[in-house]
C-alpha cells in the first residue's frame, strides 16, 4: 500500500460495515479453499513422514518446535494484533515502531537461544541433528518476523485473497522438501532444511504481493497506545502457549520422545478439521468482528452464523475420523502399524476439538470487542487445569492418560460459551445443537456400516460416501434450507 497524507495510510484500509461483511464472506471462502489445499498437502506429507521417520524422530521435532514456540511468543508483545484491532487507520510511525520493536525482540531472543542451547540440548538429550533443528527454527523465526507488517496491512484491509499465494508456496516448498529429505535418509535434518527453505520463500513472496518498505521509527506515544491492547492480548497468548507448548515440553520429560511422537501425531490428526476450517474463519472473523463491535445486533447475528458455519464443517470430519480410524489402520501398509498406539489418544483429543471449534471462535470474538480481561480469566483457568491434568494423568497412565486429561479440561469450555452468550447473545441451538444432532445421525450410520462391512479399502470408501450423503440429507432436514443458501453464498464468493 502506498503511504499518503503525511503520517497516515491510504483510505482503502478503512471499510464500512457492508463492505466488512462482504469481504468477510469472501475471505472465509478464499481461505477455506486455501485451507483445503494447504492441509491436504500437509496431511499427505505427514503420511510419508510416518513411513520414513520413527516416532522418536517426529517426537523430537514436536519438542524442539515447542521450545521455539516460546521464542515466537516473546518476539511480539501483541503489537501486530493491536494494529489490526484498532479502529483508526494505523500511521506510518506506528507501523515502523512496531517493526523496530519486533526486530529488537527477535534478535535478543535468538541470542538467548544461542546461549541456552547447551542447557536445552542436555535436558532433552538432543543429538547434533536436534541442535541443528533448534537453530534452523530460530532462523525461521527471524524470517517470519519480517512478514509481520505486510500481513497486518493485508488483514486490516480484509483482502485475504492475497494471503493465498505466499502460504501456498510456503506449504508446497516445505512439504515437498521435508518429504524428499526424509526419503533420502536425512532424518531430523529434513525438518531443519525444509524450515529454512519455507522461510525464504515466504518472505520473498509476501513482499512481492504486498510491497512495504521496512523502516525504523520509535514513538513512545504510538507504542503506549498499541500496548494498551497488545499486552493483555499477548498475556492471553502466553497462557495459551504454556497450556499447549508447555504441556508438550512437560510430556517430553514424562513420556519421552517416542511418547510425544505418538501424542503429537494424534493431536495433529485430531486438529486437522480445525486447521481446515477454524483457522481461516478466525483469521477473517477477528478483524470483521472488530469492525462490528459498535453494531451489536449485527454482531449477534454474525456470531450465530459463524458458530454454525464452523461447527457444520468441523463436527462431521471429527466424527468421521474417529469412526473410520480403526478401518484405516486395517487397510494401510504394515510399515505404519507401529503408529497404532495413536488410536486411543485420538479419541480423547477429538473431544477437545469438538469443544474447541465454537469456543475458539467465541474467545476471538470477545477479544475483537475488547473483552480481553474476560478472555484472560478463561485462559488462566484452562492453563491451570491443563498443567494439572495432562502431565499428571500422563505420569500415571502414559499418553492415553495425558489425552484423557486434555478431554477433561476441554469440557470446561461450556463456561466460555455461557459467558460469550451473555455478552453477545447468539443462538446455541442454531449454532451448535442442530449441528450436533445432524452429526450424530451421520456417526450412527457410518458406525453401523463399520460393524457389518469387512475392513477393506473399497468398504472404507463406501463408509465415507455414505457418511457424506447422510450428513447432507440430515442437515437439510434438521438445520433447514438456509444451509443451502449459505453454501451458495460461499461458492459465489469463492468462484466469483
């Protein structure tokens, strides 16, 4: 975007409510289309990695990624989110101040990582390959930080279509390269090389599509204004980071690399529907809900539709994976049999996904309308419960216990749903209950077929097809014809 009017940005950044809703629908359509491709590529690459790498090697990747995840958090103090959430146009000074602060933090953190690497390596007994991966992920953090401001500019304008090409290129480069290197016998180094290639491609492509001349500036006033939202926002992210990445690190000490390999893979598979559907919806809904915060009636209607939209897409995939997973292990090649211990954790972690689908969207909505303290209290509750139940049950019952602890914690999401509904009234019946009933019908049909049919690839395809037809018909009967109108709207915006 060009910089005009002195210290202010082009007026095309600011859009009225009708344009917000139009771009939000189009953005969801585009990002879900992109999500299908990205996640399809990711799942195919995971399939090959499970064949070429051992549970210990993949577990090592999850652990090292969790370590670097903490660095990613501290590389930003919520400034990017503050730029997206603020109602007024961001100034050039605010953008350059944010860029300066982020780069200073990243460089400091990378230096700290270098100093702490011997301690990290000794604690987790990292091999030389593991240490190389640690540094490669650190370099990837630096490359990712360079994309922050162009990403902010795109998100504020709600022009999400421009995200597609950079992320497609990154995903393709990473997935193809990591599988190739693993196939060639590079082991853990496969991740290291792929991460570096992905980072370089990502930076080049996003600057081509969203030109922005990096510049340095420092304004105490601008920084102070951004931090009013940024610090509470990032505090919530810290708690979420401890809840997610911290638990991975704790499990590494409790169940070892092999256990984390099984647990992390089950978690990755269970969260596939979230990556397909929830991530793009949340990316669009946060800036869209921010623009609607002064129009509560419109916001309530939009939240209901958004919750129904995300549960409608996520729930059948979760249940479908759970019901067909035993059949999948029967028909896959024998070299994948060592991964069969993921089945029990997969069940418990899928419970977490069923709760996470609406809850994540609702907490994003609460942050978008400025209810940071409310979200903070919820995240504190989830963090404390997670640190108690997941490693605790993992210590006594291994990865199955850890996954069960995750399911127990996720059940408390009903509290978040209740609070969100009090602040922004939306229909739980329309958004969640109807979809649950529809999904249950599909699940019963697919399970009945699993019981009566032999576990073959042909019968697996029959189960999936029957599930799809059942879900479509029951959705029309239970949810109503409005679902057809929504599908047409999404298709129109995707192809138009």
